[in-house]
C-alpha cells in the first residue's frame, strides 16, 4: 500500500474515503486512534493508504475534487 494523503483535518479522511469508495478504490485509514495518545488535540496526522495499482487514479480523483495533497 502507498500513502495517498496525510492530514490533521479530521473531516478530510472521511470525505476522501467517500470519493474513493464512489470510484471502487479500496483505501485504509491509518493512525485514526492516535488521538488517545495526543490527548485529542489533533497534532498527529492521519494517513490514507491505497493499493499501488490504484494510486494514479486516486490522485486524479483528489485533483478533480480540489483536495490538496503532497506527492
């Protein structure tokens, strides 16, 4: 799996997950339970992973929907 997105915005992961689900691209959110360690202040980023074969399409979907990402 490859990292598609890294963010501290708690609304972005569900939004992007819904976009990818709509295009039948499987994704996996990582670090979602890190808030227990950080005290729920939102400083540790969450990551969204996709399969290597879906990375190009997933990035295109983010661009088409105005989602900023590094990579």
